[in-house]
C-alpha cells in the first residue's frame, strides 16, 4: 500500500491540489505602499486568488492589458498618476474596460466615493481596509472557489435568491 502515513496531511494536499487546478481568478493590486501591497497580496492569495501587483499607476495599465486580470484593486493616491486617472484610462480602452475596479483610498472625505465612481470605479473601499469588508467586496465581483465539501449545483439550476443580490454573507 502506498498510502501516506499521514492520511490527514495527504487529504489536505489533495484538496489543495484540487483547488490549485481550478482556474484561479487573478487580481491586479495597485498600491504604492510596499507593506500594504504585500499584505493585500498575501491576504488575497491565502483566500484563493492569484495576484499581480505594481506600485506604479502607469505600469498598472500595461499589466492590465498584458495579463487581463479579473479585478483591479486601485489605490487612488499614487506617486506618478492618480488612481482615478488610471481608472479613466482603463475604462476608455476596449481591452480593459470590462475589468471591475475597486478604488481603495485613505481619503475618506465626503465626495471621494462619488469621485471614484465618476471616474469609472465599480466600487469603493476606505482605508484602513477592514479585511472582512475587502474580501466581501472582492467576492461580490469574483466567485471564489466553492468551500471544501460543498455540493455543486446542477447546471441550469439557480440557487433561490442568489441572483444579483449585492450580498452580505448569509451567516450574518
Ligand atoms: Mn497610496
């Protein structure tokens, strides 16, 4: 028998492989604070997403074109160009205009959210980022892989009440 001496560990590995084989959603993180960038990236990777990142607004545009992320987290205050301007450019480009953009900014001043939405951002998160908040917002745009052990819905069947609700998790 070739079973592992550590069946739990083997099971865990198999599960991780399974999750790894499913197509991961890719998130581009644009954040000029290196520590903040690293934390966001680690958090999203642990949560099952693939990440790309940059500290520069202009680089975000070429990364978005080249790698077609499924979502962009956009810091607004960047050293080279405003995240709002980057968003406008991305939303004018037919190659990138469909990518949802979540604005992230410390300037939680009145009118900021409106400005972000005017520039084409699809959602807005204020800093300091509350993790549960961030994940819920990200998950509302991208369905993460189903939790381990959950049943797959037969195709064509829609879970009642799941369509288009802006979604707080049902456990709340
Ligand atoms: Mn910044």
